[in-house]
């Protein structure tokens, strides 16, 4: 499970297409927005690979390669998820996740690992179906979960996602040596999926437009 502080792009929870996609699109692409206390500026996105970038003792490119190779050696690689508790409404700036909502995202991940629920395929990964989240919110938090909230949280924001890909690619081209080719391939594949969705549905795509 990889999670950063992303106010604009990624949905609250999503599952990668495979090990390599998860390592690169969620782990290596993880961004954290700065707070004023860190660099005197707030809201600036910075790459923080797998949330441990400052503690990696080998070159970052080699770390990505090691993670990819590790997954290739596994008979059944673990499922990888991306989480984002800091998504904001693009118009009002208010958080779209409640503090306790993370319990629901984790429970959904558990159900996915055990193949107990389906998911919708989007350009950035598999996302929950409304009816499954509706049940979980009621069971876990005794809370009604509206279709309106679902659409706001899980709409795929194509311009913001494309901008994110550009930042990630630029970081690895300019700041990191010996980056495995797979990283740019996965980013390019995600970019292509986003452009395809944009051509069909426009810049902001409701989760209801996607299928299993």
C-alpha cells in the first residue's frame, strides 16, 4: 500500500494492474505536498519514492530495479494499492475524504485481495464500485454514502493526472541516474490510457463511465 499527500490527482484508493504498474505508478510516482514547515512553501508537490526516499541507501534507480526484479521472481506477487487521504475538491479546496474513511478503503482492499468484490477499470488502476462502498460505509461506520460523494471522490481527473505524469517523468530524467526503462514505459502506457479516456469522455470522467 503506497500513499502520499496528493490534493489534485489520484483517487482515494485504487489497485494496480500488476506488480510493475504498482511499483512504478504508485510507489516510484508517489508525491507528497510540502507544508510550510518543511521548505517555507505549502502545497508544492515533491516526489517521495515509496515514502522512504530520504532513507534509501542505494541509488534510486537501482531501488526501482530491485523492486521490479523482486516481483518477477515471485510466483504470486502481492497486490499493490495506491491510497490518497488528501484529495481535495478542485473547486472549493475542501478535503473529499473524511478522517475515518480510510477504514473503508482498507476494508475494500482486503475484499479485493480475497477476490470478494469486483472493480472498475480506469486509466490509473482498478477502483471500487459504488454499491460495494455503500455497503462498507454502512457496515463499518454506520454511515450513508451518497452517489454524489462517490462521483466526487472517484472521478478521474485527466489534466491533473497528466500533469502528475509529467512531473514524475521529469524528476527521473533530470534527477535520477540509471533509471530502468520499465519506469518510462509504464508512465507512457498510463499517459496513453488517459489520452484515450479524454478523447472519449472529456477531462473529468465519472466512475460510472468505466466498466469491470
